[in-house]
């Protein structure tokens, strides 16, 4: 397996993120479903440079919780 940039690959898959103007994307962790030439299916992952394992674990855990519960971030109504 060879390392390669995946920006165009993600674009071709139609990957989009809900990022507003002024937001700072600080890190990325991508999980890829790969179908090998022999038909077997595997997972691969890619991460932004400098992303440490504990942050990566936190991102994966938080994403799993969001995917499993349908969590939606709503603005606070607390005026204090």
C-alpha cells in the first residue's frame, strides 16, 4: 500500500463538512472503506499531520456518540 494525498478522492466521493466562514479547522481524522482488487473490504484511516493518538481517540469517540444519538448542537438560551 502506498501513501497518497486524499483531498481529490474525498472531493470525488462528495464529502462535505458544515463549516462556517471564520471557523478554524484544527485537525482531521478520516476513516475510509476500501474495496481491494480481490473484492475484500477493509478499513483504512488518514489523519492530519501532528494529530496525536489521544486527540484522535477523542474525535472518534465523540463522533460515535453523535452518530449513535443524533446529537444536535443547539445555541444556549442562558443569558448569564
